[in-house]
C-alpha cells in the first residue's frame, strides 16, 4: 500500500459546532440591527440589549474559529460564511452608529472598504494560498469590537469621550493591516522564479 492509498481523508460534516456558531452570528445580525433601531440610540435599555447582542455575536466569532481548528471542523462553507458573518455584524454596527450620528461616516467608509476589500482579495488569491489572520488583524478585530461596544453602551459623558480614541486606534490598525494583507496577496500572486 502506498502512502497515498493509506491516507484517509475524513469528511467534516457541514452541520458542526463551528458552522452552527457562524450561522448563529449571521442570524443575530438582523436581531442586533432591529434592537439598535428600536433604541433610536436614545433608550438606554435597548442600547444595552443591542450592545449585549453585539458582544455575544462577536464572541461566537472567536469561539467558532477555535472549535474549527481545535477539532478539525474546518469546512469550505465555514471558510466562506465566517468572514461574511463577521463583516455583516461589524458593517451593520458601523452603519447604524453613523446613521445615528454617533460615528463619522468617513470612519465607517474607511473600515468597510478595507474589510470588504481584503475579504475579496483573499478570495482572489485563494487558489495560490491562504492569507491567514495576522496578529495585527486580530488586534484590529479586538479594537473594532471594543470601540463599537463602547459606542453602543450608554456611557456617562466622561467615559463616552474615550470612544473616539479607541475607534481612532481601530482605524489606524485597520488601515495598516490592510496594507500588510495587500503585500501578502501580491507575494502569493507573484509567479515563482
């Protein structure tokens, strides 16, 4: 028996814990959006509910990736659905924060252009190799989640003043990591010598 014949490729079921968490995150996006709209960004109780939904959905992103890698549950569906769910959640939050004049539209535009651009670029180079999330990318995600959470929670005025600083750091790291991912993609697309 050759090495190729003895290798058994295990099939990963589509219905697994990691994919269920990704689906849950996608389902929470409209629930989150309706909660923000209901709050009108003025009713503290609804804002707290929206913030908690956002945090729970964001945590599923961390957990589903860990489960997929730890237990070998990585699927093609998960590779596509996970970034879409992430961008939908973050995008909905940013657009709603801008809609209610809590966040400048240019911040939302910069972050969303980078997020969707890098996601598209990853799909563009996928047959040449995978661009894994970098440490900077993980810091970017953490800063975005922290900043959005800060803006959603009804903070006292003194504490609310910290939000723009967190979001500013998130924007800087978002842009810098975007350039890093572009450089990685260009290296992957470069023909081998």
